[in-house]
C-alpha cells in the first residue's frame, strides 16, 4: 500500500449489494475514501458512487474518469461486480446467456483494467473477485465457471503489464448474498448435486454474511501481497485450510 498523509483510497465495482457493498461500508468505517459503481447505485453514506453498467464498454471510460477525477492514486481496487447466470447443463445453455455472464465477469474487468492502465496514476493492489468454481468444474456451473477461470488468467496476464500493481484473483468462499437466494432456493439440487453443499452451509458459520465476508477479505490483503502478482488464491487456503483441502480433494 502507498503510505501517505492522505486517506487511503479504494475503488470497488458492484457496490449496490452483497460483498461489494459490505466492502465499501467496512472501508468507509475504517476512514478510507471509497469510490464505487454498479447499475443500481450504492445507498451507503460516504461512498462516492457513479451508477454505471460495466458491460457498456463505450461508456465506462467516461464514467470512471468522472468518478475518479479528484483521485491521485488508488491503494486498493476490488473488481467485484459479477453475475451467476443459470445453473444448467452447458449443452443446454444458450450461447447468448454464457456470453452475458462472460461480459460482466470477464470483459467488464478488462475494460476497467485498460482504463486504469491508461489513467497512469499509481494503483497499489487489485483484487479480482474470482470463485472456487473457476477450478472445481462442478456440473451446472458452466458459464460462470468458464468466466471465473478466464478471470484467473486475466489477473495473470495483467500482472505482466502492470508491474507496479499487485494483482490477485481471489476466491472469497461462499457468502450469503442475493446469489445464494437463487442457488439455495431456486436451482435444481437433484440435477446439480454441488448445490447441496451450499444448502447445508447456509445459516452456519461456513457461509458468512456479506459484512463478515468483507472483513475476511480485508484481513488477507497483506498476505496476498506475498504471493506472486497474478496468482489465483482461494481465501479458504489461508483462513480455513481444512475446509480448503476438503473442497478441492472431493
Ligand atoms: N456469494 C458467493 O457465495 C460468492 C462466492 C464466490 C464468488 N462470488 C463473487 O463475488 C462477487 C460479488 O457477488 P455477490 O455474491 O455479492 O452478489 P450480488 O449481491 O448479486 O452482487 C453483484 C454485484 O455486481 C453488480 N453488477 C452485476 N452486473 C453489473 C453490471 N453489468 N454493471 C455494474 N455492476 C454490475 C451488481 O450491481 P447492479 O445489479 O446494481 O448492477 C451487484 O452490486 C461476484 O463476482 C461473485 O461471482 C460470490
């Protein structure tokens, strides 16, 4: 992180709900200057917010230039905005649906990274919010798993191009957000057995709420900087090695 007499400064995507909103709230409480964007906008006091559809690549650069006009450096960027898509067989997933998920989970992040590159001001740490789905390849997670696997490679590739920025693709573990409403209530657990693990965890400490998950993400940031820039890290490897081993061995 840059050490300066000024407040630490962050930019977070997807601050209207879930993990992104909780990260924004947590950093504001810690005295950071926080900038955020999403389509719905962020309701939190203290967050400098600019409603923006991050898949609209033609408009994003102007929106970011406006949002971050007074900022001379970013200590932390969290590329968190994302979408799940439908849990279904890949063979039955319309290509347009898979592309829509890729647009927000992958290409929107390229748009933001390219803007940061052109912006040219110091950016200390970038966290791209990935998922265990990027490597687990569970039945039904088609478009989402593909997009997060590609995101892991996006992190690795930009690490070559932004040598002064530390980049991590970070799986945050399971979190009780709007995404879980669909996974735990609507999707078909008979057809897609990996859903049962989520349903069993909901309501327990294994599935924290967004506020607790945000604290956990922020707690591992210093340790992430010890890994090579561009790495994929599942947070459970650091915070819960037993759960990590069980997840990736089964
Ligand atoms: N929940 C989990 O268990 C879990 C596990 C692993 C990884 N993740 C990852 O964590 C991240 C946050 O997810 P969440 O669980 O917090 O879900 P969420 O509550 O649905 O939040 C998703 C955020 O992304 C924003 N977003 C989606 N499409 C957008 C677009 N086109 N332009 C701008 N913003 C957009 C949404 O804002 P608007 O709708 O207002 O645009 C919202 O703020 C995602 O990348 C997800 O893949 C979640």
